[in-house]
C-alpha cells in the first residue's frame, strides 16, 4: 500500500516500487527524469512527489523517443525568421499554442511556442500543471506588443477593445493563444465575440485580412501591423515562451538556434520588426524535473 511507504524512499525502495533494478533508478535520476533530492550524497525520493510523478507518467507517452526537428505551436514572426536564418535545420509547424502543446506531448516536435494567459501570468501555470516531472524546460523567447491592427489612419477611430463592438473582426482558431486572450478581453469589456467572422491561422493572415478589407480590425502583433504598414492600437505586452525537450535542447539544431539569437543580426531584426523585447531570451520559466 502506498500509505505504508516512508516519507522519503531509498533507491532500493524506489526500485521495488517501480519493479525495476536499482541501476535503472540511478540512470533516471542522472538524466533528471525522476524527482529526487540528495542528502549527504545519498539519493532520496519524496513519497508524495514520486507518486504524483508516477500518476502523471501513466497518462503520458511511455518514452520520450526521437522527436522530429520541428518547432510547433504559436506563430511568431521573429522565431520564424530566426529558424530560417540560423541554419539550424529546424522546421516549423505553427497552428496555435494549444495545438502545439498537444503535438509536443505526442512527441511530434522538439519544442512548442506558446503565449497563454493564466490567472498567475503567462504560460508557466499551464505548463507546470501539464508537464510536471517531465524532461522539459520552458524558456522565455520574447515579450511582444499585442493590440488592435487597423487600417492606415485608423478611419473608424478604434482606441480600445470596447470600440470593437459591432466591428468586422478577424478571429483566430480555437487553439490559438491570441483567440483565448481576445475572448478574455472581450468579456472584461462586456462585448460579445463576433460570430461567423473570418479565421486567420497565423499572425500574418490576421494582418492581411485588414489590409485587403475583409476585416475592420484584427487582434494581432505590432510587428505584423508594421510589416504591412497598418496602424496599431496597443493593448498589452505578452510573454512568448518555448517549451523544449530537455534532450533536444542540447542537440546541434537547437544549439544552433540559441547561438544565432546571440548575434547582432538577431538583435537588429528584433528592432526592425518592432514590438519586441528580447533582453530576457532563454530565461528559464519552468523546469519539469
């Protein structure tokens, strides 16, 4: 019975619990894949934390396996550019923050970009609940200016979220972090989310919907507005993070991306795009194990 387990398990007790050899427990601890602590050099495993880890692992893929060299999740113009210019060999499949988390959990990529607002801030709460005790790290990519993209000169005089009531809006797919944030802000402003509006699947498409007249406004990035010479009404600054497989963090492709972000070319592009703060790039926001 788990209730009979001591507060801290030894390596042997942990091996007996998992029905594996003690050598396997040492290997898991060395790889950071099992929660543990050390007292006077001796491995100890906190009972409650270990039981939660076992329960979490039972709901997840049984092995990390080999992940394809793909970045999943939310679209970010600076990230998309850096993947191409860094020569990392990493491909991209951007279809929303939550889509990226689902695919990342199914081992479909080495990392996933996200910007999900939670009660306690950006991303960390969601990731810590879903990927606790998994070999992953959540690292900051950038802070981005998000707001309302409008036509040049802002002919409808839109100055706030409340002013979007009755306007032709472009929406995002349900899995997109920007859609979740927009719905939250609309609820706070006491206005309904438009129904039947066109859906844009990335930041570029959202801006193009305004540029070609299909929408009066889009909830998008300052960088996208600037790219298409559209006007921009700032609403908030959001944190965009990358959830990365710890194993793949140290592999050549991802290290090439990290190295490129430390070059003057990367800093110059962040300034050119506009609406980015990258001074905290790669700051750890969550460590899974």
